[in-house]
C-alpha cells in the first residue's frame, strides 16, 4: 500500500454508483473494514486501497507500541524543547486535547504512564504498588500539552509524560478515511476499525447505515460516528475482583463496574473518546456532561454470574434505534 496524507472534508464530486465494495484488512491491532459505493468495482478497489494506506500512515504515527512512531518520539522528548511533528500527529493531538477538555479528563491522552503500569498488572495478575501508581497518575496533564500549529510542533513539558491515543485513535483514523473517500468522490462510504465507525452519506435508497453493536439494538445512522467500549473481551481477575482494561485516569486502576457503552456522535473520534469517558464515569456522572450532539447507551451488569442488568439511554439514542 502506498501512503497518503490526511484529507479534509470537501463537497463530493461524483454520485454514488451501483457497485458496493466491502473490504477487510488487519490494522491498528484489530480488523479494519471499508465499505464504499462506487461506479464500478475497479473504482471501489482503488478507493479502499487509498483508505487502508491512510490507516497505515495514521497507525505508524499514533501507535505507542513501536519505538519508531512519532508518538513514541514525542513522549521521549518530554521535558525538552518543542518537537516538529507531521500534520497527522499535530491534528490528532489537537483532537485528543479537545476531547479531554469536553470530558473533563475522563478521556486523557496523557494517561500513557498509567496505562503502562496497568498493562503490567494485567500480565502479572498483581495490582501496581500504590507509590508507583501515584507517581504515574501525577504525570497526567492534558492541559499542559503545548501545541503550535504555526510551527508544527508538540511539547510535553515534564519528563516522564507520554501520549496515548488508545481511547481515540481508531475513531480518528476512521474519520480521516471517510473524509478522504468523500473528497475523492465517494460520498456513500463507511469505515469501521475494531468496532468504531465513521460513515458518510447513506447507501443508495437507504435511510442510513444499519450498525449492529454489542448489547444494543441496531442503529440506522448516516454522516455520524459510532463507538463501543466495554470489558467483554479485555479484563483481568485479581484477588476475586474483575478489572477492566479501561483505566480510570484519576485512580490509575481499571474500572470494576461492568459497563457496555455505545456512543453516537458527529464524528468517530468524538464517539470514541466519549465511549472511553462513559466507561469510566458511568451513566449518573457521564450523562450530565454529554454535549447535545452526543447520544449514548450504557448497559450496566452488576457482577459475574448476574443475570440482571440496568440499561441507561439518552432520549436521542432511542430515536436512532432501528428496532423501536
């Protein structure tokens, strides 16, 4: 795949065609899917090729798993001078910082030191020592990220600070792919990365894209983003307690209440960030902070072996359900 740069949303220059192309490929530690309506199969294949290439470029910049990534370089440079970065990382930091502000830090792109500790805890089955956890939590500071769009630089002011796009990266990448496809003349399109969706215009003769998510009735939406979050697949049991892979930034520990969250927002990155935030905050605290353009459903399961569950939905979410 050839790499390509980020695209901005433009007015589509060609109508959707009669051919529906749906393509899958591994990306960002999961599976990515691109669906596009095009005049013919060759056009659909080329559009998907460009979309997957863009995902590769974004992943190479935002991953914290590879020491060669821009994100890793920005974290290593913490405490030093501003670091020149690519437009992709510059934009992703700006989007992540805005999401942190909106969620009041329940989503935090500087949570990397805490996440690193929790990854070790999940592997070893041992909770982090309190002093190590306190030190990692103290390194948070999304408000301190210095972003200079004119010079194209990012700076983390304190040594030890580090970036983590795990709670927003897939939604962000899906947004950029949809923007690219729109600008290329394919307005009826969808990109899903590991259960996080961004979508353009609906398919021909359809009211919207029918999105099926875990523990929720299907949704019919278009020109929106949808994200899911929960501990269904990723969790660890330590001393009889089920801990989620989702970490509370304030405590430095995994969330213990079992919450399955689905969020619908204007774009994938916003949905992704709020899915993470609501997994931490829960319905009581979280719904009170939701912006007007964000709808959500939270299923709370009290504990292992418990059949009962409580379902919380915003009024707007109910209207999007295809089955009601």
